[in-house]
C-alpha cells in the first residue's frame, strides 16, 4: 500500500562483505527495498542467507570488517529512516 509519500525506510544497494576465508564474498549483495506507512515487509530465506545481517545493518549494529589488506571498509549502502511525527 504505497501512499505516494516518502518511505519510512529505504535501503538502497545494501552489500555486507564477509571476512576473508568465508565461503562467499558477501553476506548480502546489492539489496534494495522501501517500506511505506501501513506496509509489512517480510524477508525470508535459508539459514545463513543474510536476513539477520540485513536487520543488524539497518539498526547500525554491524562491527567493522577488515579487508585482506587490513584496511577497514564499511557497509556499502544508503539507508534512510523517516521518523513519525508525535501524535
């Protein structure tokens, strides 16, 4: 139910790199979605598919991850949260 207003949550190009030696390069790669008022978003997938990592990224709870060269790099994404006005 998109009301045409700005989304409450917008995630654009979410990529979460994994540490060197992991079975894959990214926990989540290039995921985008928007959530508007009145909508419900369900993220489903197999165990280890990145659901919790995505939620933690949105909440800002992911630790820094170091690349093989020991240079820190950060979550690559744009995440917007719009606060509701008090009623």
